[in-house]
C-alpha cells in the first residue's frame, strides 16, 4: 500500500567496496554504515561502529553512546547501537519497536487491511521504516507511538473548528406567515432573521500542539425552494416585510404564486430555505475556505381570490 524510501542503490554500492565498516553523512544527523557482507543501516552521527567491531581506523571503539547531548535512541536488535532519533522523510525512532514511524498522509481508506480491523476514529495508521524488518511498512496505533511526532495538518484542525460550531438553517421570515393565508398573484416576501447561529458570523478555534486554527462562518446565500417548482436565490438576508409596504414586491427576495396551494396534495406550499455557509480559516501558516449547507422549512397557504357577482 504505502512504501518507505530505501537507501539509494548507488550509495550502498559505493560503501560495499571496503572490507571494513564505512560511513557517509546522511540526513538529520545520521550516517549509513555497511559491513563487508553488505548489511547497511543508519546510525547516529557520532556513532560509526558497534562494540566489538573494528572501526575505520582499525581501533576498537571505546563506546557507542555518543556525546550525550541528544536524546538517545538505540536499535536493541543490533546490540543497542545508537541511531538518529529523527530521519527526514521517515519520522521518529521508537525505542523497543526498532522502527521509524510517521503518520501516513493521506490515511488509507476505511476497510483497508492496514487498519487491522479498526475504525479510523479509533486511531491512525503510521508509515513504518524498520531497518531490521523491511517487510513491515505500516502499523496501526490507537495513540501516536511513544517518540513519534504526529504532524499537525491545519486543514484537519479547521474541520474540527467547524465541527465545534453550531450552524443552523435560516431562521425563516415569510409573508404570508405559516398559519395565515396568502393570495394567488400577490407578493410573497422572504427573509432570514439575523440570528447568530442561523446567519453568522460564528467563530471557533481548534488547537493541536503549537498549531491553532481559527475559523469564521458566515451565510453567503440562501436558495428558497417555493414548493411550486420555483427557486429563488437571495445573496443577502432579504428584507423583512412591514405593513407599510402594502402590496409592493420585495426589493431583494420575493416571489408570486400563479396557482393556489390546494393544487398540492397537502393543501400547502412547502417552502425550504437552504443556506450556504462560507467558512474562512487561518492558522499554521495556511489559509483556506470550507463550505457547509444547512436548511429549514415552513408550510404556507395560498388561496384564490373569490370574486362576488
């Protein structure tokens, strides 16, 4: 499924020309060390040999513990030889497991064998680089393995911030009102009341480690499905109706019905207001935009005008 980088073939070939241990500089303070049989591994920068084996200068090393100025990570399967605690592209060494682990990005889909029967909500799958077991390339953990540094994805935090929000469908205002009665051909006024969690702005934050993301949500438009097949898109809240407006049309969010609501099986028009929440977020050196959809609905009655002879 996922694979880890191997040592470059050219590097290994060059190292195998010597009959004794040889070393070269490697990423993140490590060195590649190979023996005469072609067995190579990465060890800490200040460690070239293991106890009991001859070094480049033909002398027995006094110790393999290094300077003691860095965290000590050891490969217990190779005589406790010290290894770099971090390797770029491989992650963090975990003592006892004798592997480097780095959270897989992206995570494998649910049901992938790498999850070992677990649900993605139960933990995470990590890429594994195990010098002593090259066949092991992934492992599932309920929590980050001890010593492994979990990368913080700002977009994941943005999604968490949105999850913490209470975003609702529009707080509907409409004339004719539910329970009242409108008339065919007369103006219908629609608007969204200025209710914080139904219109915005709504702001939340989410943090992990040293990274904090702030997300702000605001309704950018409302699409009204009028129940007669018509849809009206309003880019603002609309204008609330007042008696002084009389029979005028709404200036920004209105409709007229051509048929009475008795043409519907329910005897009413089912009016649905669908809000698009636009969410801007920033943090962790990144910015982005997300979208959420919420709706709300009411039923209204529209009658025909009765003409008296």
